[in-house]
């Protein structure tokens, strides 16, 4: 039985009607109890989904079933997020998070051919691949946070997050004050628009101080400088999917990242924001499935891989 502190999301309450609840289970790895979801044919190639800061497995509610038509999909809640235990403070860093995720993947006996990360989740996956945690054939970054914030923001934001994280009252004040309108403003500030269910799921998590503390703790100890220096060594096919309306991570950032990588290209999804995979899961799924076919992970004759979608033409990479 999973134990919870009072200020953490509880599976029996906040998870009572969680999207794809029947695909959920709890696993112990790296000293933590993890909530994860699994879906898709057991013998299919494996695909790992990693959400971004402040989210949880609900973020994949539309995308996961579409990918599960062709993959065995695994999607965990990151430490301190959703229904997964938090990491100790000493492990709250990008390498620490990547190491914990690697431990989970190994505990599951998984060998993902494709890894897909949203925002900070993409940074965690890139770090894990660079550190030899696992070796997929394709990395997909959905509006990936793969570069430090420019200028003074790179100095101010982590320090501010750390001050907020160290103050135990911060997360409680935020949780007490959040309402549907506040969540909608926050999501729209990223350039995305979600339906009522999407807003309600975020609000459900944001009303729990421990979930807020998990997000703040991750940002407070986030240092992308080392990852930025190491990116050129990421020797695997990388697809950088970009929402054209993203206000959280400027779309041009992906082009700068592409130019640093040995085998990468950018796919621009016009009209979508930072949460593009929640706004238009079918477009994002088709983009991922097509790329998996190009790499040879999926057979190219599958109908999804032949169908042209509304994403617009792929933007050429250096090796296209």
C-alpha cells in the first residue's frame, strides 16, 4: 500500500478518476515509490514518455493511446510530481533526476527504442542518454528545455525558485489560492489552451502543496549549463518538435539546439503552444510515428506513417 503525507496527491482521492487509471501501477525503484502507466502491445517496441515540470501522467492522456497503437508505452510521474515520492534534497538536480529515472527504467527491465520528453522532461532524457543510462534510437523533445535561459533570466530564475522552495509556506499559499481561473491564466501564459478536463487535472495537482514543492525543488536545482556544453555528444537521432505559439520556450531555441547536434531536425507545429501534445495529440502522435518509421523502428507502410497531417512540411535538418 502506498503511503502519503497529507499535503501530497492521494491516489484514492485525486487519482479516483485519473485518466487511464486502469493502466496505472506503483513500482519501487531508486528508493522511491513511483506511479507509472503502461499501455500497448507487450511485444511492440518500447517508448518512454517523460512529462515536464509541474505536470504528471495526465499530460499524456490524449497522446499515449495513439502511440500505444504501435508501441509499448511507459509513462511515469517524475519524483515529487503527481503520485511519485520526492527525491531527497541532495539528489534534486538534473543528473540526480536522470539517475533516478534510469534506475526506474532498469528496474522495469525496459529498453526503450524511443524516448519522448516534454520541456524539462526532454532535458532529463538528454542527460540520461549522455550519462549512459539508456541508449534509444530516437529522442523526441516536445518544446524541450535544452538550453539555459538567456541573459539575466538564467541567473535570476533558478535563484528565485530556490528561495521559494526553501520557504515552506510558499507552496501552501499557492495551493490555497489556486482556482480554475488562475490555472487557465497560467496555461494560457504558455501559449496553450486546454479543455475543461485538462484545466481541472492541473488544478487538482496544484491544490496539493507537495506537488508544488516538487516542481519548485526541481527548478531550484536546475542547471542546464553542463547539459548545454555536452549536447554535441548526443549521438542519436533527435527530433525537436516545436509549438509555433510557445511562450515558455521560444521556438527559435530549437533551431539553435539543432545546430549543436550531430543528427537532428526541427518540426514546427503551427498554432500550438507549450502544451502542444495536450492541445493536438493526434498531430504530435503522427509526427512521432513518422519519425520512428524514418529511423526504421516502425515499418514505413503503416497507414499513420503514410498519411500527411496538418503539421506542415518538416523543416530540414543538417542531414536531411
